[in-house]
C-alpha cells in the first residue's frame, strides 16, 4: 500500500463545525464545581488533564461517596484519576451509575480471587524488547506510554499502567521500532499503553512517522479511550496529523451508551471524516453492561456514530477486577441476544483473552447443531432448524503460495490450521512425552509415516 495515494483525501479542509458552538452548550452538563470555568479552558484537553480528580476530598466535592467507595479511595492500589469532563457524566447520587463504577474505586478491589494474576495475559513473557508484545505471527502490540486520561478500575495492564515512574523512553521506542524493522513478518502494529493519544503530539507523530517508513508495516492501529474520557483531545489538528499515516485504524474502548455524549459524537465525526476506520472494544463488566438491553443500546449508538463494534472482552483475571467478572455464559447470552436480532455490523466478536498468554479466543453460541456426511444441521437465532446439503464432488481449490508469503511463516506455529493442511498430525501439550515415556516405552515418532505426494496446498506433504 502506498500511503501517498491515500493522502489525496487529506486535501479537503478539516471540518469546522467544532468552532461554531462550544460543545457543552448542547452537550454534557458540567458538575457544579466547574460551572464558572471558561469554555476555552473546559474545552482544552490540557486543562482537562491538569484538573483531574484523584483524591477522596476532590471526589467528594462532586459525588456522594458511599462508605465502600471511601474505603476504595483510601486504599486503592491502582491509580485514580478522572477528567472533569468524564466525572461530570457520573450520577452523584447513584452508586450503581455505570460511568461511576468504571472509575471510582471500591473496597472490593482489594479482594483477591482464585485465578488472579498480575499479568494474566503473560504479555511480559511475549516481549522481545520492553513494551513490545509479539504474540501473533504477523502483528505486534507496542506499548508507548503507561499514562491514560483516566484510569479504568478493571485495567488489564494495571501492573504497569498509571505508574508515573514506569515511563517508556526514547531509547525504548528505538528498540521497539528496530525490532519491528528487523522482523519482516510484522505487517500490523498496534499502538496502545496506557493511551497513545495522551502522548505529547510531537512524540506520537514521530513514532507514527518512523513506523510508516518501514516498508513491511502495512497498517497502523491505535487503541485509545481518549475519545471517551477526553473528547476535547480530538481536535482538527490532531486528526490532520493522524491522517498523514493512513492506512491508520483506531479502536476505542466504549462500555456503555451513556459514554456517547454530543462531544464524543462530534469527536467521532471528525475522526471518521478523516477516513480513519473506527472500531470499538468493550469489556463485559458486572453491574455496568452485563445485559442484552444495555449492550444493544451501546452497539446501536456506536454504529450510528460510524464505529464498528470489534471485540467484546471477557473481563481478565487481573488484580482489582474480581468483582467485575461475569460468567462466560453471560457473554454468550448477550451475543445470542444480538445475532440475528440486529445488524451484523453492530455485533462484536466475544473473546476470552486466554490466561497465561493463549491470546484471544472467540466464544459464541452454537449454531451448528449436527452433521453427517454430506449434510449439516443448523439453527438460526429464532430457533428455526434447517439442513444444508454439502456438495459430494467438492475437491477444494488450491493456490500456490506467493513468494512474499514465506516471510509470514512461523514454522513452529502452524496452529490447528496446520493440522487441516496436513503439515502436522497432532499438537501435544508441553510435558506430554515425558508423562507418556513410561518405563521401557518409546516415544512415537510420526515422521517415518510422512511421505511426499503430489503437491497439495503448496507444501507437498500428505499424511497416510
Ligand atoms: C489483541 C492483540 C493483538 C491484536 O489482535 P487482533 O485480533 O488482530 O485485533 C495483537 N497483539 C496482542 C498481544 C494482542 O493482545
């Protein structure tokens, strides 16, 4: 992809409607504490960042804190910081307010639970250089900052996020970018953190420019919650900077329809008008969005704002998040309540990010209910049961593997697909051979059973 081609679109002037009317006039009610703040300050993201609430005293000026929240504020292990804008969305008198539950700590955060980890996704174990997580064959997660505009109580990366002493430096970026440049199989770089959109604009631009200069990096993605916590940050200048680096995608963390205020809609409009494809990532949270009705309202509002729901995550097994966890069946029930009932565009993929570093595993209701040679039995969202007759003369279509695809190979990781493609006959868990090498027995070596036959899938190997 030639980025120069895509820059042609950037010649139209940035949308100016943002200047015509200060967004709060038709937008979010400010908490009384900030009633006298001039609009120019309220709408300035730097003002929002420097006036964040983080102490019990500050929070109790705008919220009637419960004893459990007071305990949480006094003893939280994980940083508290909330922008005045986001704090204004909190219902001061409702302890169950879904906005409030995401950012105000409670004493329940301190409760340990079975299966709890510090780094539940084993990201550190997949980091070839600090801050770079290379978990999948062709893409990397690049952590560029530990700072966010506000802090989510269930943060999956609370082991590093929010710690002002654990910042990434210029030399960390250098090493991350060097690794990417030296690893041609990486075609997709996902910037996250922390939140990349709180970086000083020049630093973010420099990282994007250096990534864009790497020929094999096809797409760049940002993962951010800034549009939700601080829509003031999405200025025409920021958007003009981002659009230079197309193809650039943005995934935004949304959990509840109440987060889609007029200010946020306007920010999303600016981003979408700049040709940035927008996705949403949502964490399934007990007491916040664990119902079909809440989730349906959220996904409908997202697609109306040109945001495509991408992932719905099962809450990770991370310290502080125990009380936010739901059963997996709740997530399946939510997908059951969406699929078929609403636009396919509005339905995210529900995933469990596997503890121990297995990566994202999609989970969904079972629609394939039986099968026999030549026939599958399926059910739809209404419970209508049907059969699909498969062709009995289908033999598949194979295409020679293109030269450049060799760079994508991870020889040790053919996956379950490798079983289907005949590259392997089985996958063994670690320690399997040791367990089964009982006294005197030999380990079965499948290699002698492999013979070469006419090329299939370009690899020439078939099992007999
Ligand atoms: C989620 C994630 C990605 C991106 O996964 P996609 O399914 O391509 O969105 C990449 N690396 C890591 C470590 C991740 O956790």
